[in-house]
C-alpha cells in the first residue's frame, strides 16, 4: 500500500525534562520532617505505655520516612537532563520508587499482622492514657502531611506511594486512639493487638491498586485514560489519512505519556499542504483530545483501496468529527 515512507516527530513544546512529582518536592520534604518527628515521639510513647499498636505505628512511621526519602531521591534523579544513552533521562526512577514503596507497604502490613498474632498469644498490659496522648499528636501531624500531598497523589504514582504511606499512618494513629480508649473504658487488653491487625489489613487494598498501576507503567501498557480505539478513530478522521497501524502508546512516568504510529497518507495531501503541516495536524489531534504531546510518526504514501466508494469524494471534518461521504 505504501509508495514510500519517512519519519516525523512532533510535540507541543520542548522535550519534557520534568515530571509530575517535581512540583511537590517541597511538600514531600515537609511531610518527611513531620514523619521523622512523630516517629521519635511515638517510639518514646510506645515504650512508656507498653502499647504494641503505638510501637507498630512508630515502626510504620520509619518505613514512611524511608518511602518519602525514596520519593524525593527519585524526583532528584528523574529531573536530571537526558543523555545520549538515556534519551528520557532517569524519568522512570519515580516509577521504581513507587514500586519500592508498594513492596515496603506490603512488608509492613505483613509484619503488623504477625506482631498482632504474637500479642494475642503473649498478652501484655497497655497503659491507655499515655497511648492516647501520643497517638493524638501523631494523628494531627499525619493529617497535616496528608493535606500537603492530597493534590500531588492524583498526578504522580511516586507521590501517591508516599501519600498512601502517610494515610496508613493516619489510620494507625486513629486505631491506637480507639483501642486505647477501649482499654481505659473496659480493661479489654485484646483491643491493642486487634488495632494492630486492623492497621495491617487496611494497608493492603490501596497498596495492591498502586502496585497494579505501577506494573502497568513498567510493562508499557497504554495510559489508563487513553482509549486506543478512539485514538485510531481520531487519526484516521484527519484529511488525507488513509490508514494507521503500529499504533503504540505508553507512559514513561506519571504525566509523560508518549505515542508512536505508522500513518498512511495520500500523496496529493503532501503536495498540497506539505509534510510539516501533516505532522502539525496529527499532533494537534492527539494533544487537544488526549493530552499526548510527545509523539513520533512514520509516514507512508498510499492510495485509496478500490471498492464501493469509487466515484465519490471523502469530505473530512476536523479531528474527532465523523467523516461524511459526498457525491
């Protein structure tokens, strides 16, 4: 079908050098400072009150601090400039950090479940008043950190991993307060390991969801908000485009989707508007409708296949509008 081909690249500005998480570096630093402070306080409180739930929450705070540190380190590497042998730089470092955070969260969840079972087997007396006091301070600090990361977690898998770490801590502090209150009111010591068990189990569902999204990026699945069938329909609705194949879309890191395609166009289209105009139309189509600005196209020349449309002229609308036939 093709009488020749060449390559073209189009994007809506300079090649991307930043990532979606970079804008939240300052907020991650504040969240890290808060987390480290609360961790030290909860370790002291857990030892003084002999509360497993509070010590477990402090241990989780330690993993949070590690997770936030990894997120910040990944942002640092991801925003380093590209090199000849790393054409996208270290942009995917953030996805690796998100993956590491997922594994860390799953490990913490398993550890908390194990410790809770151990406490059921070997009960210990918990001082509810002290546990409530330390957990309340931790809860307020975690809520502040959550508010700092709320917006960023919608835009970056890396920030979302850190956000889930802090959210798990928030739930942990809340569980400690509830269990300590039950112990003070009823003397039922089993409330403490039950709280630890609940914290461990609540971590898993959101972590599994983040892990699935992270693996989709690493396996180069199409971006979740891009319908490939609709992309194909929009491209073939452009004037003079006969066919599109080898259509691929994937995500380098959060906020950096890319696309490549082999597009077959009419020779008369190139003669009338030129190669650059064709690329501009293709880029405008994808940038306007799918927010995919980093695209690479391979162009091939072709002629319409014979068929029942012989004797008619195809009248094209703009990208996304239905093509219609005119006699």
